């Protein structure tokens, strides 16, 4: 039998051990949810965006009535180039597509405003006085089920989206990040992008400023779906790619992939 004092000592030791273990577990749990963030003296957008340019991007999603998609495309191909080519409008059509896989009967347009928000305001003001564009918007509106847009900046470490020859298919991968994780995302992808340059598939990378926030969009170009599969699989054979994926996945709340086909007027073919 164990003496009473020894039993008391053992119970006391057990209590101390349990208390210490509980404290360690509590500390470990806190480490999962409490983030240590270095104090910043600049906005995240200034830290992540290209400093050598002041371009602002607008990404538009138009969900078209299925029976109107052909007429919608024809109308856009008649009117949008006039805006794109007008020298008095400080904007450029980067790309325009129909979604092939993903949202069906959907049009996606990407515009660049060279000069930031003042350029956007100038273009919108001039278009309101453009009778042809006013009629275009009215006719287009009758073909739509819904529409939304976002204003974006481009990541400093991504390629500049420039016109390219086709034929290509395009993938728009959209990520809803957890609030507060944009800097981490940028830090990881500044390294990850080097793994995805071999086949010139990286077109552009953007993050939202207005609209749905903490949104990231990566735009890729591929010859076809099989080429896409081959290129993506090849990345996993490069040392370091798996680690970067491992660390970025926890930053994501939702993600979506669209495979898109460019319209004839799209500078990205």
C-alpha cells in the first residue's frame, strides 16, 4: 500500500502536470488564432501593387440570357472596340471572353485605366455623354440576367497583361482570401510565380480594391485543356512548389475556376 503522504504528493504532482499540460495546450491553441502582424506604415495595396504604373483594372461579369448570348457578343464586338481605340478615352480593353466551363452564358471583360481613378472618372463621364454608348447600354441591359464588377490593382511580381496571338483558352482562377491575409498571399506568390513561367502561361495577377474585397484573380493562357493539365502537373515536379501550395491553401476561403474563350475583338487571343 502507498502511504497517505505519498498519495497526496502523487495527486499534487499529477495536478501540477495536468495544469502545465493545459497551459501548453492553451498556448498552442492561441498560436493558431492569434496572429502577430508587423506594424505597417503603408496600405497593403501600396506594398503589393506595381509602383512604376498607376493602372487601375475593372473586371466585369455579365450573366446573359441564354437566348441572347449570340446577339450580346455581336453587339459588344461592334461597340467595345470604338471605346478601346478612342484616343480621348484613357482606357484599354485587355481582354473579353465567354465562359466555356464554369458559369454558363457569361461574358467577362477586363479593362485597364491608365492613370488610376482619375482616368476611370474621366472615361465614365465621357461615356455618359456618348449617345451611341448610352444606346448600347440600354440594349445590352435587356439581354442580361445580372452583372457585377470589381476594381483591381495588379500584383507587382506578375507579368503585365499584354496582347498575345492565339488561339488560346484562358483560365481565370478567383480566390476569396481570409481577411488580413493578402500580404501573406503576395509574399508566397512572389516566389511561386517563378514555377509557372516556363510556357509563358502567366498572363496577369490582380487583387480587388472595390467590390468583393480580399479577392485575387490569376489569369492564365493555354493552348488547350490538355496543355493546361500537362503544365499544371509539371509544376508539382519542381522542388518548392508543393511547399508554397501547402502554405497558401489555408489562406483561402473559396476558390473558383473559369475556362474562357476570347471573342474576336479581344487583344488576348
